[in-house]
C-alpha cells in the first residue's frame, strides 16, 4: 500500500489484512475492539459497523452453561463521528463478560498488545435523547499498515461531511454563572482539539468587551472564521449578537400605528425629526436625521445582500455557538434540549445548523421626560417588562449569590406585587382566530380551566421541525428568509391598555430549570413570530397560580383570563408611569417607549433543536 501526499490510499493487492469491495468504497477487516473482542468491521459510505466474531464454546464465555452476552454498540454513522486518531502500540483489553466467565471457571485471562486507532463520536443518552455523550471506540490490529488504512479511510469520509467548522473565534466570559467560564472551556477544549478545529480563544476583560470586538471587526476579518462561539450565559450571547448585528444588519425600523409615532414627537409637531446625537455610528440602522418619525412606519423592501457586496447577513454558513456557563442558559436549553457543555461542543464540531429568529427592539424614549433618542437593540430569546424587569434589577444587587440571586430577587418582587400602567399595540396577522374556552370546568376568580386546552394540540419545536422549515409567505414571494413581515393590507393593529404585572415577548420557548416547558411551550426557533404575553393586574394568589403552572412540567400558564397571549410579528409599548425597565436576554434595558419586530431566521446557530 502507498499513501500519497494527500493522504489518499492507493490499493495494494498484496496486503492480506484488509479487503476492498468494488471501487474501494467498502473496506472490511477483522479487528479487535477494546473491551469487546474480535470483530468483523465494515466501512461503507454511511459509517462504520462491526459484528462480534463468535468464539468456540470452550473459550470461557459461558459460565455453568449460561452464555454471557455483551450488549455493545455495533455501528456509528460518520455524521456522529468527529475525530479519528492513531494511538500507536498498546493494550487491547479482553471482553469484561468473557473475563468474568474465565474467572468463574478458574481460567487465566490476559490482554493483548497491538497497534491501535481510536474513533471519537457521539451517542444519545438512553434516558435523555437530547443529552449527547462522548463515545470512544479503540480498535487494534497486529499490523500497523492495516490501522493506517482504516485511519485514512475514516478521515477521508469525515472530510466529505459538509458544514463542519475549521476555524472558530471563541469568546469566554470568565465571570458567567458561578465564575466558571474558563473552567467550562477547559472541559470542552479537547473536543475541538481532536476534531482539528482551530480556535482563537479570547477571555473578555470587561463588560462590553465582546460587543466592541464584534462591532469593530471587518467582514473580511470575520470571514476568516466559520463562526463565533460564546462560552457564557444568555446575557453574554446577547452582547455578542448585538456587537455582530449593530454594524451589519440593514433593515427598516419596526412598523407602528400612526398615533404611536405621533406620541413619540413633540405635541406641537408630530413630524419631529430624530435628534442627531452625534453618535450615528452607534446606531447604523437608524434613518438619516433629516427623515421624519412618521416616515418610519412605512413598510419597505428588505435590501437584497447582492446590492451590497460587504453585507454579511443573512449568512447560513457563518454560525454562532453557545457553550452554556451561565445562570439560566435558556438559549442552550431551547436549541439543544439540555444545559450541557459537552452536548453543545459536539453540536459545534459536528457542524449542526438551526436558524434563529431575532427580535429588533427600538427604544424611542428612555424616560417619560427624555428626548427622542432612538436606540436599536437585538434579542434572541426574550424581552420582558414589569415583573421580569424588576427581577433583573433586583438581582443585580445580589450578584455575589450567584444563580440563587434570581430566586431571592423573584420572591422579593413577587411579594411587592407591583403593576404598571401601559399600552401595547400589536399586529394581528391574517384572519382573527377564535379559541373559545369550554364552559365545563370554568373556575371562579377569573381563571380558565387548566384542562380547557388540549395539550396534544401543541406543536413543539424539535429536530427537523416542520414549522421552522416551512416557507413563509415572504419566502414564497421571493423575499429573503430574514425579511420582516411586509404585507400591511393583511394586518391590523390591536391594542391592550391597562395595569399589567408583566409584559413579555418570547422569541423561542425559553426552557429553563424554573420553567421546564418554557414561557411558551410551543414557541419555535424560526417561525417568524413574537409570542406576546400580557399579564394583567390580578390578586397575588392568582398570579402565584400562574407562576406555579410555569414551574410545572406539562403546566398551562397561558390559560388564565388575566393572561393575554398573541402571536405577532411586531408590537409597540408605551409606559404611563415614571419607571420602565426591560429585560433583554437577561440584560437591563431602560425604555419608556419602544417598538419591536422579529426577523425570521436572521442568524444561524451550531445546534439542531431539542430532541423532545
């Protein structure tokens, strides 16, 4: 056998230890699998498979007439293999069950020394399919050339797997969660090393470091990487996302009712121009100061990336990754199904891809008395006001408590039971959907029967989700996937004004340890909708019932009369109080008046969706 400079195997008919079928597409050999025994292994276009070669009856594999069988994996697909390496000369251990049989019969057992190669892959945990665990298979043979043949053939097959990253920018937040960002990266770094993924690792030194870095990088510099990986929590990912999009995302601002736009301006002049703060470079999405606010409500066509050769998004090849190391890690849980650094690292090196909806939030006023100073922010998982904003504000006082600060802050905010007067307007898309509640089981005190809605009707987002993969109306019309909703004739604005305990807009399900099904169980990663949840003022006991339903697996927290739930592509918010603090992916954002819209599948993530 000869191996050329490109690691291409040239068949040598004189080699007795490996058999090639057809045009070298199938490779067969007898190998020894560590802790299993001698196997007949086959390599084909899909992966590796092996079958245990049965030994004679007197080999000690039976004890007192009872056959000892080993339940082992017999195949692995190349889509689940991330590395293969030659481990040179060493021990191949005898089967555990076979050794037990020999000890039962009083026979001696020993291991073999031979040349070895190891295949690194992934297995789904039997009890939790979304949890991926490392799978290591070490094969041995007395002939080194045979091991090299297998090594090169497997490597050649792995090179044919598309979408796998080769070069990544890794940003580590050292203070995330329990200050374990660096330790988390050290845990998963060997996976990237084995997979031969080059990783430029930067540990952030201050708040906003990642934002400034992504914002200042040119598209040419970013093109040197296949993606950016965040080692931290949801807030750290939000910082990276905003740094990336702030100078690259070109789009119209969110639509709004005409009177909302008038209320943004001066009372005497509803067509007030946006003030030039001298920081236009910080808000590249905003129109020129010579444009009037009333013009912002016009629907405009999303600019095609072919018009701008430097336009970086939408870009399905460039992906983000999250290795969870935060306090909540809702994004990792909602996109992989588990909060596990190993699982997330395996999604990255295997090149998994899922598109994410991103919400664009434009703050028009910070306070009721402040000037109009538009500020654009983005969110990937959730934006919330009232209870959600108060919890984040309160928790900032107790950062020394670590993740437990959220439970403590949440309890304090719940006991205060504050409500806020506000008006929310949202786009109602298409015909009005009636979802009457059955009369049976209706409870007194303003709550619907929790069994009124059939939970089997929920369409949960999962791997290869049909909802996320279905083309939207915009895509059918030839618009890019990440186009905002642009059919105003089929929409109308609805309003809700009153006192609210909380206002929330979920972009994904937001599964977390405190809400195992998420804030909205059937929200999808890429359905093009914001899931607007309005919690009206109600007795504390009723609100507690709502919260307990959130914390319950299989609960139904939206089926209360004081809860409004709407799927919408855009909404506006105006506060009538003095305080107005929002929670954007776990980060504080003060806004007295804002508008928001969602972009379907604006960015891609190294994930495949939860296997639920």
